[in-house]
């Protein structure tokens, strides 16, 4: 998919305009950080990983195939960085210490009970995501949170489209079970 704004900024960066890369970073940083946080489960490590994504993108921008979407290319870099980080730390389970200041649900027109319920659900989903395998977590986050197609996910991760679909299907089933178990534990 052609994105004229990104293409224009990329052309400016390649001509030496560093401010243009700042604009690209500003445009995509929240989505990249969100992906990294959901993959890693730790705010500081997600911040470091997202910074690494933009450093790597800047240093390799001359290799970017401009027939591709820049956003997809960034997410591919992010997926690789997060996967490498998870492998280095042994993919051990992460205890999420969520700071809801940036993920707080809108409270205007919502009762405090509804706001707390939504926060609890977000926390349960975040914890359940951390219990998925790397490939399943990557696919489900890219597909269901960031809205990429299976074809884009295949391009980003290098896995066949059918494999991405299988991971998504398996991840949804696991998430449903994990969330059901969490609900039962909370009720008990």
C-alpha cells in the first residue's frame, strides 16, 4: 500500500534531512511502543526496544524497498528485536507491573465501576498475551491489535500465510481459555 506522506519523508531523510526522520518516528512511535510492550510485557524494555527499532530503521533506511509499506517494515524490525530480546532473556514469564497512566480507559461518561472493569480486562488480556508462545503472540498482536493482514504478517515475519493463520487461531483459543481461567480465579 502506497503511503505518500511516508514516502515523501523517506525521500527527505535519504537526502540528509534528519528532521524528516523525526517526523516518521513521531508518526509511528506509539504503535511500535505498543507492539513492543505487548510482546515483551515490560515498559522499560519495550521503550528500549522501540528506540532500537528506530535506530535500526534509520541506519538501514537506504535498504528499504519503497514498494513496501514503511509501517510494515518498521513492525518487521520490531518483531525481530522483540523476539531476540525474549530469546536472550530465556522467554521466562514476566510479571506485569502495568502503569495505567497511558492505557487508562476514557472515563468521561463511564462509571468508575465500568472504568475499573475495563482496566481489569486489559490487565487480564496483557497477562494472557505473555503466556502465549512468541510466534502466536506476534501474530495475534499484529493481526488483532494493529490490524495487519495475514499477507502483511507473512511478509514481516517470514512465516507462510497459512502458518500465520494457524498461529492466530491457536492463540485465540489459548487466550479464551486463559481469560476464562482468570475469570474463574477472580470469582473464586
